[in-house]
């Protein structure tokens, strides 16, 4: 990967990561069911798929290919999956700590 491509993949990863982490934090603070985060991830998958395989392909230039879109989409998925994993870990730790003090999360 060339340097601009590396920067793009870092952007795709952290963009998807924070798109999952921020709503997940709201879900936890509002004490909504944690599966709402999975719904948000599904919406993110649909949006990333549309962006990479429909929108971006309509504006390809010379040298662009399906592998570029697939790589971008893969980094979106890695970032979103990382966000889901961190959310679940944080929720589990928070639930354990609060249970010690008699507070029960849903």
C-alpha cells in the first residue's frame, strides 16, 4: 500500500470504529438493550456497502478496481467489528463493577 492508501485505510477503520462507539455509549447511558448496537452495526454495513460498491464505482478513474472497493469495505468492517468488541467488553466490565454495588444493568 502506498502512503495515501494507508492513510485512507486508517480513516476507514477509525471512522467505522467511532460510528459504532458513539451510539453504543448513548445506548449504555440510556440503559437501552445492548442489541440496539447490533442494529446500528447493520445499518453501518448497509451504508458502507452502498458507498463502496455503488457510489464509488460510479466515479472510478483509471486504475481503480473492485479490489480497491473491497479493501476499503474490509477496513470499514474491521473498524465496526472492533467497535462492537470494545463496546461489549466495556459493557461487561461496567456490569461487573456495578453488580458489586448492587446495581443491575439490563
